[in-house]
């Protein structure tokens, strides 16, 4: 649940409404009633008179005077200087590739246009661009729905006015603030807040929230932005309760009520702390008196002071002696460095001689290359002319080849027509001398036989088609199984690789426990110690935090690791100067692009926080704080600040954890709980852990190494079984594909036979007695066809001559 905002003290102070601080969202409705009335009635932003005062004024005053006062107030209405939306531009947003930029006026703006022209897109972009959620627009449930189809991202750019005395960080942003939002296809978004000159000032959403709070812009308030869906619900609602809720939300009375409740609760807790502090103060005063009496009763104080002075002198000379030893070592190193520098100077002279020789060779090669380049440039025109000639001849050759192939096809078609005409003429000549009845009977008999043959072939075709479908289904099923097995094999290989890395780290950690937190941790800690000895740190950093804590119950190792996660590898620094030094040391051991341990900056204290008043308590189950033995107060305070470990319960059994957190009211101050399996339990949610064993806090390393070795062997055996299964699938696929290929060949052969038989049947059925056909006409047509053939032959001879010439 959202924690109510409290004005004591907020991170970004809530600003009181300023005159003109809310930009008129100049599309549908932009006028905040209270702010407009403050500007409307008087140029000095006087308080709006009560209704009773106006009534009295109407009764006692003159009507003309009232009119003059109203007119004067109206005449002084000027454009607000902050919070005004000056322009908006959209790219790949909803169904628009590029929309805008739109320049808005300082007062009310009306946007008109046909359906689909982008009116609603501009309003939706204002809500989303100023940090609103996708659900608030009533246009979609996710931001990725606003990216135009076919595009990878969408961009929104909104310019806000930032002038006058109420300007937000005017020395940084100038007279305008540009809010740019980039929406990716996966639904994520990023911000860029730019100044008037285009300089990026911030990329954090908190900065945008601070700007909106300063200008009092509320994109989720229906008085500021009223969408079509919200207006329909408001106008169609007949329930007075819904209208009252709308009123409470629009006037922020609901938020004020929540803030007031939280303030009262905070007040009660503060009173309770004050009472506890007063009781503790009495006890501390009593202890102070006892200590003073004891201090006064100590004898021999002067002797102790004398010894202290003597020890101080001894310590000073010891420091001098140590520094002299270091100075001698430094002198030795300087001498070694000078000898090495002399050797390097001699080596550099030798390299200089070689460099001069190489430069001389390079110059000779450059001269030869220059001569070759001049010869190439001299012959370039001749080469270009030859290339042009070859291109022209190649084009003519290709055209001749195309014409020849076209003529050849035409000649073959004419030859076929000539053969058919000659055959037809011969048949007609023979038919005039013979009786047609026996031929017709023979033709009918052959047609019947052909039809029976076609039916048999079609039956075979249907059977073969069914077999083809069965083989195709079997192949498709095997391929799907192959894809699944390959994916499973890849997952197992990834798991095997991870387990092998973890096994190596565990084996290394047997000799050095710090290597559990990373292979570079021992070297990094040595570098930290060296830097601290040289005085580079104000206070020596503490870390990794996981090495500074110990478990009271080893069975809770996975639960505590699931709770603390990356904090186990984190380091603590006293101030930001120490943090910068530690970052520089980490750069030696962690390359760019790799993850580094987290650095927590917090002032070191010698005492642990008193969290008794806000810690969770259960008679049976410990919190993370009580389950750990922490000797260093800095470590405990950092974990309390970063993870609130005093409010997290540890419950070994999963069902018991559900019962404690969900079936009944959770214990006081308890936010969440973790089980021995690493599962996270909230009052209304339950998240299972992805890890099966602890990585950093386990004490039985040998057992973990044995378990990991067994798991590695199991994964290798699993990969071998999967590969054998894949090999068998490949063989089945190849065998079925061969069967399928044979069936498809047989199917095509049957198709050809069926087509030939049907064509023969049609030819036999279409044969009629054509004795009346004029044979002379066919002979004339054949003669004309032969003339065409001769012309085509002549064209082909001409194209051959062109080929020979080229």
C-alpha cells in the first residue's frame, strides 16, 4: 500500500499553490478553480471574498461600482509565468509517426480536427509524458501499447514555461523546462529533463516529480485533466457517493485526510519516544553520579599521567624509527628506478636507430608507389574507353541473344503447328475412303478402358496422399520434439556452467573464505588496508558485509541470503570522499561493464541503533537482526538502514509462514517474512525463491562441494541422454523424409498418368467426322505457316552473324 506523504519533513517539500504555477493543459480543460479566482478578482492576488460578503456588498453598494471593480480585476489578468505548457511534440506515438511540434498560447487553447487527426493522442501524451500511468489515460493498460505498430520506440517532448519569481531552479533550467520521455517496445520508459539551451540536467523521475510539485501540476487529478471516459462516468453517475469521492479527490481533501492521520500517528509515536527518553535520562543521570564518585576515588592518578607522558615519548620515537626504515626502503627503490631508467635510455637509442632505418625504407616504398600511381593515372582514360566498348558490345550481344531465343521459340511453335496440320490433312484424306463405324466402336472401347484406368490411378493417388500427410505429420512432430530437446539441452548446459563456476568458487573458498564473495575480494581488501595505512581514508571501509556477520542457526542461511541479496557483497564508507577512493580501488579489479559491489555511504557510529520501538516481535520466530551475530555496529546500522532487518521475520516452515502472514493479522511492525527455502511471504503475496542453496553464508563447505559435484555429474548425464535422444530423432527425421520423397515422386508420376489419360479421353471424345472440312483451306494454312517458318529462319541467321562479329 502507498505510504501517505508527510510534510514533516518530505524529500521534495510540497509547494503552496502559486499564481499561474499550473500550466493550462490547453487541450480540454486546464483551469484550476482556486488559482484562477485568485488571479481574477484583484491584481494583488487578494483572498476571494466570501459569498456572504458579496451579498452584503450587493445590498449596500452601487451596481455600477460593482461592475467597475469586476472589470478592473479582469483587465489585470495576465499570462502565468510558470507551469504553462508551451509546446508538445510526438514521434511514433499511438498511430502517428510525427505529430507536432504544437505551440500553445498562454491561456485557454482549443484543439480541433477530424477523427484520427491526433487530438486524443496529444492529451494522452501529456498524461504519459508528465509521469502518468497508462491506466490513467483510459487508452491502454501498458506503455508499450502507445508505441506505433512496426516501430521499436516512441518519444514525447513537452516544454514547460519557467519564468518569474516562482521559477523552478531558474539558474539551471532558464526560462523553459523540456521534459523528454522515451518509451521502449518492452514497456519501459526513461526521462530527460533539459534546460532552455538543450542541456540535459537530470534523467531521474524524482526530479520530474519535484518540478510537478513545484508547479502544482497533478496529471491524475480530474480537475486538471478530465479524460472522455472520466467525464462520461461523472456525468452518467447518479450515485451521490461517487460524486463525493470525485470531489474529495479533485480538491485533495482525501490526500489531506490521509496526511493528517499519518501525522497524528507520528505524533503519538513521538510522544511515546519522549516518555521513554525521559525515563532513560533519569537512569543515565544516576549512572553519571556513580561514575563521578568512582573517578574521584581512583588513587595514583598523577603516577598514571607520568607514565602516559613517558609512553607518548616512546611512541613518538617508535614512529620516527618506523619512518626511517620506510625512508631507507624508498631510497633503495629510487636507486633501482634510476638504474632501470638508464637501461631504458640505452634501449630507446637503439630503437631510434631502427626507427630511422624503417623510415628510410618506408620513403623508398612511397616513391615506388607514387610512380605506379602515375602510370595508373596515365592509362586510366584508355581503360575507361575499353570498359565502355565492352559494355556496349555486351548489351548488343544480350539483345541479339534475346531475339534469337525468341525466334527459336517461335520457329518451334510453327514446326509443331505444321506437323499437326499435315497430320490432320492426312487423316481427312484417309477418312474419305474408309468406313467410320468400326473406328467409332474401337474409340468407345478405348474410352471405357481409359476411364477405368483413371479411376484406379485416382484411388492410388488418394492412398499415396494419405501416406504423404502421415509422413509429414510424423516429421513435423519429430522436428518439434527436436526443438524442445535442444532448448532443454541448452538450459541444462547453462545450469551446468553455472554449477561448475560455483563449484570452482567453493573449492577456492576452502583456503580463503573471502573468495566466496568474489575472486578479487582478498586483493581488494589488501589494497584497502594499504590505502588506509597511507592515510587515504578518513575511516577504514567495512566489507564485504557478509563476511562481518555470523548465523546463530545455520538452517536459516538461505532465508537470510534471500533477504539481504547483494548487500552481502556491499561495503560501507564513512563519507563520500572515502567512497571515491574506494571506487578508484575497485576499478583496478573490476573491469568496465561488469557488476561491482554496492557502496553504502553512512556516518560510522560506535553504537547500534535502538530499534526496540519499531522492531517486529513474535514469541516463536526471530527477526533477521536477532538471528545474526554482528560484532560491528556499522554493519548492523547499515543493514537496518538499507533492508530494515529488524522488521523481517524468519519462519522455517512454508505453511506456517503463510499462516502467520496471511491467514491472520501479521505481527506488529512486521512487513515480510522469509522461509528456510528462501521464499518471500507478504500479507497478500508469496514469492518462491529461485535459489536452492546458500552461496555465501553456508558453513559446511565440503557438503556443498559434494552436492555440487553430484549435481554436475547428473547434469552431464542428462546432457548425454538428451544428445542420444536428439541423434535418434535426427535418424527418424531423415528416414521419414526419404520415405516422404519417394511417395511424393510416386504421387507426381500418378498425377502425370492421370492427366495423360484424361487428355487422351478428351481427344477421343472430341474426334468427329469432319469429311466436310475443306482440305484445301488446311493446305493453304500449312503453306502460309511454312512461309512464316522461312522468315523466322532468316532472322535467326542474322542474329547468328551478329554473334560471330562480336
